[in-house]
């Protein structure tokens, strides 16, 4: 018995404005020296290049962010694991 061939999934040629903003926030948190120095080894919740919460896990970072009044919905934020700052 042959399996039905799934049609190939297509994606838009570019990221939407919201997707691009989240990608920019994610990259900023991974590469900004101040963010790496302060939050290295922890997960952060980022929205418009602003750290809203941090923690040892995604769950704890999100809980910290939700305590803020200005925290947007979870699907609007980036949540990277920040690498430790490079030794000088």
C-alpha cells in the first residue's frame, strides 16, 4: 500500500514584520555584550530589545516577565538562552 504523497509545504518569501522583529530581538540578546555579561547562561524574555524577564529556564523567565504590566503575549516575544559573556 502506497502512502499518499504530501504536497510540499510553501512558505512566504520573507518574514512578516512581527517575525522579523522577534528575530532581531533574538539576535540582539545573543550578541549584545551587556546582555551577555548580565544574563549569560540564563533564558531571557525580549520584546523590542528590552529584557522583560530572566530565569534558569523558559518557564521561570516567562513567569518573571508576566509579573510586569507591559508584558505582551507569549507569541510576541523572543526567548533565547543567552550565551555566557566571552572572557576579556
